[in-house]
């Protein structure tokens, strides 16, 4: 490389979807009607032009709430055809693919739909069934809720712990690549109040309130909080299930208390409450996804959205069924199916 080539400014060729976001945001910047709706518009007003890092950052700030589409006087069929939620969703998919680790697997983001997760779950189910059959375990004996009579505790802890750790590391690498690129657009340091504010916004899903507190749009111009409620049930249900697993691990290793735990023990109460949230939340989100206004978001991503929600639903429904029927002869089959759904969830987590 000679001295002249070092002086050249690198040119980043924007994709068609990135150019569409750039075009739409330039119209929004002149209009600014939606300025108070969400963080996207507040951030947008700090720019007159948008480079690739700006576009990636803004696309991932958008919650696809639909409020700006329903408010927009330039939305289709207007000739300007401004559809911010759709343009942002299309760029988001590109960022998921670009920052996926390993990157070639990013194309899975387009295929992890309901058929894919169902097939993977069945593959794991039959593999585990084959292992149990090979060991000569009686599938329908009365095990009184003792899961470890089917698979030893250490085997489960090692297999699922290792898979979950790999999934979290891959996700973490993807997030750090995204952070490195988009942090170029943030001037100054991220301060403690920023982190507190961002955490509050995440935990309350502030930007699903439409900017006026009445909620976002689903099928039409009416505002509703229902999507926020279902998201909260899903998220806090997941956290309760995670807490149940953590408490059970402490009981096992530090208090020498082993499963199965009574119905009124802390791990079972946390797991049951979390499981109910994780059934009701995803079932509601799946229903809303099927009913959403056709101009919201990117139609091509609906299969992957539905695949992920469906997977959460079968993980939690099979977990609750396992808890309810753990003292019956069907416990082993339910356990194997539940473990197959959990394994599918962990494996698709960085790409789904
Ligand atoms: S989405 Fe439409 S109404 Fe809202 S700021 Fe952009 S151009 Fe204006
Ligand atoms: S869809 Fe909602 S979150 Fe996304 S830019 Fe529009 S108002 Fe903001």
C-alpha cells in the first residue's frame, strides 16, 4: 500500500435496503411529525446524513411497533411510499446475518421457521429415544418424577450446560461485532445514567407504548398495550424459569437436596409460574403475528419470527406437561420430548 492509497477514504456501498432506510429517513428528517414516538426519531434528528453504521444502529433501535406507519401521511399508497417499520426490519435482518458467528450460518436467519424447528426437535427426540432404548431403560416404568433415572444428572448438566455456553458465546461475539461498528456513531462515552435509562427502557419495553403511553398498533389504527403485555409475560416467564434452574442447581450442589422437588418448593413454584408466562406470552405473540397489519415489518421474516415463538411455546408447554405428569408412566417420553425442544432452542438461539 503506498502513501496515496492510505489517504483514500474507504467507500461503503450501501445495500438496497440500507439505501431505502437512508431515503426514508431523509424524508422523516424534513417532516419530523413522529419525533416523540420512539428513540429512533430522537436519534435521527441528530443527523442530516446517514452512513451505514447510523443505519444499522437505528434499525436495531426500532421495535416494529407500527406507530409511525399508521401516523404517516407519506406511507403507501403515497408516492413517497415511506414505510419505516418495514425498511428497518429489512436492514435488521441484514445486520443479524452480517454479525452472526460463524458468519456463513447467518443465512439460517431466513430458514429457521416452524418446519425447521419441528424437524430439528424430532431429530433430537428420536436420537435420545435411541440412546434410552440402547441402554435398555424401561420407558413406561413408574419413576416417581425421578428424571435422573432416565439420564444421569451429570450427563444432562454437561451436555446442556456446554451447548448453552457455546450459544451464549456465539451470541456475545455477534453483539460485540455490532457494538464495535455502531459505537463509531456515538459521540462521547456511555455514562452510567445512559445505562440506567437504557435498562429501564428495556425492562418496561418503553418503546412499545407508541410515544403517548397508549400502546402500539397491531391490525389497524387503534392503539393497544397487548403486545407489550405478551412480551413481558414471555421475558419475565423466561427469567423465572432461568431462576428455577439456578435455584435447583444451588440445591443440588450446595444443599445436597436432589430432584424431584415437592410441588411447593421454590424451584417448582418459580418454574411453574415462569412456564405459565412462557406459554401465555408466546401463544399471544403468535396470534398477534398472524393478525398483524400486512404493511408492518418485513413479510419475508414472518416465518423465522413464527419459528422462534413456536419453539418457545413448545419448550414451555412440554415443561409444564412434564411437571404435571411427572408421576405417571409417561414421564420418560415427556422428559425426552422436553429435552429435545430445549436442545433445539439452544442450538438455534444464535441464528433464530
Ligand atoms: S414516518 Fe412519515 S409522518 Fe413520521 S416523520 Fe417520517 S415522514 Fe413524517
Ligand atoms: S415502528 Fe415504532 S419503534 Fe419503529 S421507528 Fe416507527 S415508531 Fe419507532
